[in-house]
């Protein structure tokens, strides 16, 4: 959009706000281009000034000491090897506490499902792993629960978009039990039909629970709208998908993807690496390798205009807002610059520009933050905010203007320096528990980033210069073409959105989340 | 993908158990120390400054980090009708500027050096966390000492923060069915005691809070002699002693803080209610008054909670989820409070299930705990779980510090944390039966069922006239269980 055109849009939208009589038809305006300072309910200027002046021009305010210098992370001495069947093993020994955690990552998840035939299969498969096993010892679901509970350990299996995992944490003295249970779950699950109904109920309840949580509901709609029906990230499991998941499909998924050459085993904690080698060989050495289907790759197209989805839940006194657009992959060369730039924009709580402007200055939200994800395929840039139903438009205007300003000018040198100080000092926090180190290593592996990424994270962040941060802001932020999902009281929100001329759709919160399913429903003649 | 329901249900239940949704940290089963040689030595150093500030320090050299936490012995139980929510609002005001620190700069300045800053308010304590690289512990202390006594309470700032707190209440309570259920449950369970409301308070009272109320509250409770400074991390004792004296030493001692002496009258008859909301997953909660956290009966109650709720082999999960297939999640726990607490048993279930049957199954299990002793295996398992959970809890410096602070004021002594499992290891099966018989009785019961309202669903356009609001399932309070 040219500058002139934007000014026209700006004037039109501002006028629309001023009077509903001049409302534009929906779709006639393609972006939120209202002048930044627009704010009909500014805080009382007098009181504000009195308070602000208290700290003005003072020489005795507390200043922060110089920030810490970025350094390479001192990792404990790692052990890494690969079994003959291809299973990669990473061991992070930590002796301070007598605990040990095992995690097996399988490189398959929702991305490896098929929308029509087995949506939800990765999740269901993982959940069934601890519902019955046969190895050296046959165990029912209840026997597995009793075994792990009796030592006070935890045992879990789950699936996500990019991967599935099985994990077990115990006191070091119970290491053998953990290995045995995990080995049986991965190599010898029995998928008992009799256990499947309970899991189906869990899935149905999970689907129902979405409607009780405005944040989850907004997220599901945002993903569906942004990623669309062809990208698994945009798929939404609905109740009618659940009965399609037969035992055969679970077994087929397990056989195809649960293979040692498609897995990484991470061990962290109080272990004896020399003994562990033999134990791991005995537990996983007989796991049969096999060719695993190639993973599909997913790319996203940019949005071509701003559009708004209003999800009406009349009992809500507050609106949840998700605003965003296409992001980048974790392995993208601009990822560090984008993350640092985003820290300044909306990733640093009270220090962020969004929080300072939209909450502190304008009082429009309780909280506002933004993220660039760290994902295997193109992810999203997302702003999350919550506000009173009546303030939605004001909050959107302020947010988009902050993004626009960042896109135009990038962060300042001072802001970047503060961000670097934050990452240099805080990076070790996540890695204080041994399992945190193991997870970071396996996560980096999954995204093709390697150990170097984990060790040099703070150094990489410190190496981002002003030009790179500016490039990230200028090329990755797209304030004129954003997807907006708002979950709140529809009438109050529509009143604000309709006159702006933006393209928008209003739906009820119980409507199908998938755009395709809603379209299908509309085509059908309504039942009597 | 939707996350697995079990995770959701447990989180929802966790909320119900935690008291104030997301204001309080998850108050999980208290963590005892393990038995035997497995227990790592938790060598906590303690000293007091001349102004009454107590200091706790635990060296932990696992990673180059440290946490500085200041716990004030004040929470929503120090409020009264008219200022409900002021303790939590005060937590917000602590970030809004002091003599030498402009609004929001406390968090900003610490972020610049890699710090992470947080705060929470419960019924009994208000806590401030700064987790930083070890070389900035002195800086974090300087900022905490500053706001301990030098806050600037401007009327305009109070007004704008009041709005923020009201938005927080909308987010956490008003738009969250579980949050609403907790509010109702507390009001039902406590007739007189301030535990009748949660730390988020009421909008009605928040609207009325004046700058004078705030100043009075600050001067009464934010004093060194009403606080504990807790440092856990990669430092040595001499350094922490020096820094704490340097920064907090000059703060003058304040007057002794007033204490709320409201006693909750003994409950003599069961209280039952239902809350109808447009909710997809009903929940039922049964609560029983139990003594304060520091009471000698609490360890046995915690073992009982583990037997009922620890893992998928536990009694409530086995009965309600596995055997009867009534619920998607079920559990129980002791909600430990400085004054009288609650023992809670709960279940979340699909709307197609009969709530009366769900409740009956819970009451059957509680009756079984009263009727016969738990087995030796169950006792052993519960103790193993409590012991392991304690050790897992030692993995993060911020987790340990928060536990220490909670023990200090909620249980009445930080030494209870260091003592750990010893208090559980002495519990016998007979103790468990005894406390079940003593507290889990019908006259001591508060029961709340959150049920889906007969609200319009499914269609894009709600019908012009919503279905009648009648026939709320389970509304008639049938005398069930609890005997």
C-alpha cells in the first residue's frame, strides 16, 4: 500500500470512528490504519503530569549496573552415542540431586497425520502406550500405574505438532524401572481395545473444554485461519474425528514412526554413564529399525489484507485478542534478530513497547505480549492481549501502530543492548535442572540446530547488530496485513469493527472452528 | 491440536485447589524430606537483622543463578469486608514507583541484567521474586529494600492500577468458570473467616479503596519485622550476610502488625450448592474443614490425600475414572492455610454423566477411608510419592525459595520444610483412619457442583428465547454420603 493510499485509509477509518453514518462497507478497507494517537479516553492529563514529574530530572534515581556479558554456557560433560539400530542417545550427568529423567523423542506428530483419515492419531497413539505392554513382563494399564506410583515417579507420553514423546522421572535408585517401563511402552505396546473408550472420552472432554477457555478458543481459531485447511497446524480436532480412530490406525502409526532411527533418547541426572551404556543397550538394542515415511514440508503464504474474526461468547466481560501473521522457522537465519527485535516490541513484559504503550500509557489492557515462535516449519508472529469488550478497537489500533513503528524504524541501539543483557543473564535459568538441558539439546536436534545452538545461544543473541534487527523488523513484520481473532461479547465488538470498513466475520463460539466445516454447514439446508 | 484433556482437567482441578486462581502458586502436596540416605542435605542458614527482618539462605551451585524473595506476612485474610482485594492490589502498587524508582522500573531494571521478576498474593502471604545472575543479588536487594518502605502512593496511580486489577479479575475469575466456582465455594465454606473470599477480592470493594486505605495497609504490614528475606542460589553465606545487612540493615523496625483474630465457628451441618454456568465440563468439589497447616493432624491428612489422589493407581482415579467410568479426572488434596484449611475431593466429568452418581462415588471412597485402614502397600506408596516429590522440588532455586517462604508463614516455621519427610514417615495407617473419621464427616462438608446451564449451543444464532433455566441437575440436596 502506498503512503498516499494509507493516508486515505487512515482518514476514512478515523472518520468512520467519529460517526457511524459514514461507515464503510465491510471489505472496503484493507488494513488498520487509524492515526496512532487516536485515543478518545486519555488518562486525566493533570494527575498524570503531577505524578510523572515526581521522578523527572532527578539525579538520585537507582540505576541498573552494567549488564552481564554474554558467555558460552558451561554444560556438564555430555555423553553421546548411537546404537546400531540408529537410536541417538544424549546423556547429561548431574550429581547434585538423586533424580534422573528419561525422555524419548519420536520425530512424528500432527504434521504426519492425514486430515481425512487419521486426525488425532499421534495423540491417541501416545496416550495408549501406557495402557498395556508386553515385554519381559506383561503389564496392564493399572499395573503400569502401580509400578510407577509405588516409587513416586512420573511416567507420561504425549504428542504435539512436530513430535511425540515418552518420558519418565524417578529417584536415581529406580533407574532400572524407568528404563524397563519406557522400553516396554515404545517397543511392546499392546493397544488394548478395552482401554480405548476411556481415551476417547478424554479427547472429547478436551474438545469440549476449549469452549470454557477463551484463550484456547482464540488460539484454535487463529491457527485455523492463519495456517488454513491444508497445513496440519490449522487442523482442529472435532468430536466427529474421534470415532474414526480405530485400533488399526493407532497400530499403523506406531509401526510407521516409532522406530529407533526416528528417535532420540535423552537422559539427565544422577547416572553412572559407564553402567548406563549397557542398560540402554539391553532396553533399546532390540528395537527394530525401519524406513520411516518422509516428513512433508509446509510453507505459508503471506496474508493479503487485514481481516477480523469475531467469536461471540455473550457471557464474556472481557475480550481475548490474538493478532498476527506468518512468522519464521526456528532455523531461519533471521531467527535471533527476530527474537531480539520482538523482545523489544512485546517480549519483555513491562519493558516492552506494547506493554508500555497499550497498558501503562493507555490503560487498555491487563496484559499484552508478542512472540515469534520457534518451530520446525514457518510459525507465526502473534500478539496476545486481553481487554474490556468496549476497548477492543482502541487496543487494536494501538497495537498495530506499535508494530508499524517497529517495522519502519526497528529497535534503538539502547533497546537492543538491554535485550542482550537480558538473554545473557537469564539464559542459564531454563537449564538449571538437568532435564532442562536435555530438553534443550533434543529440541535443538529436532530443529536441525545442533548442540552449538544450546551452548552459544547468548553469544548468538549478543552478535545481532542494529542492521540485522532492523532487517528483521522491516521484512518480517507486516502491520497492514494481519489476522485478528477476538473472543468476547459479539455485539459490543461488532459495533466497533463494522464501521471501520475492514473485512470481518462474526460467528458464535460454539460454531465449528474449522473454516471448511462452517462453509459446509452453511451450504446444507438447515434442519427443521 | 487440543491438549490432552487430562492435562486440562488436572489444571482446572489444580486451580480449584490452589485457592485464588493463578494468584497463588500451585499449592501442591506439601513436600516432605525423603527417608533414609536418599535425602540430600538441605543446609539452610538463618539469621535475623536488628530490625527484625529474618533471613534464610540456601547455597545451590547447580547453575549461575540466584533468587531473592521477600515474603511479607500479609494476605487476603488480613482484609475485611470493605477492602477485599487490597492485599493483592497492593502487590501491584509495589511495582508503581518508590522514592528512587519510577513506576515499572523495578521490573525493567532487573530485566536489563537478565533478571526475572514476579509476585503473588495468597490468603496468608504476599511474595516478591527476583531471580538474577548471582552477581546482581545485591542490586535485587537494593530494589527490594527501597520498596519495603519508600513506596509513593499517588491517587492517580492507584486509580489506574485499580482498573488493571479489575481486568485481572475479569480474566482470572469472571471469565473462567473454575474461577467463579472457587469464589462460590469459599463463600459457602467459610461463614465468618476472611478465607470466605479469595485474594482477588471484589470489584465492589476495589472501587472503594482510597489512597488512605493503601497507605494504612502499607505502614501496617510492609515492615522488616513482618517479612522474611530468602536467598537461594550460587553464592556463599558470608556474601549474603554482608549484602542483606548493607541493604536492609538501615530500614527501621516498624510497629507490630495487627492480626485478624476472626475464628471460623465450627460447622454443624452440611452445606450444598450448585453453580450453573455456560460450561462444557461439570465439576463437583467436596470440602471439609481441617486444622491450620501447622497442626499435628495435617501430615496424616496429606498422606490420606496421596492415597486418594497420588497418580493413576490412587483410589479416586481408580474408582471414578477407571472402574465406574464416571469422571475424566478425580483427586483430592489438603489446601493448607495458616488458619483452618480444607481437605478437598473433586471430580471433573462429561455432562452426560449423572452428577449425583459422581458425588456418590466420591463419598463412597471417603466412607471407605473412614471404615477400614489403608493397606500397608498404600501407605508405603504414599510416603514414597511424598518423599520423591520433595526431592524433585529441590531442582529449581526459585521453587525451593517459594516453598521456604510458604512454610515460614503458612506452616509457621521454615524448619518444617527442612525437616521434610520425618513428619510423614511417622504416620501410621491408624492415624490416617483417625483423621478421616475426625474430619471427613457429613456435618463438616461443603459441596459445590459446577454444572452446565441450559444455555443455547451449537447454532450460530441463539434461539430468541433460551430454554427454561429450570431443572438444574443435582440441585436438590440429597443426603448422600458423608456419614
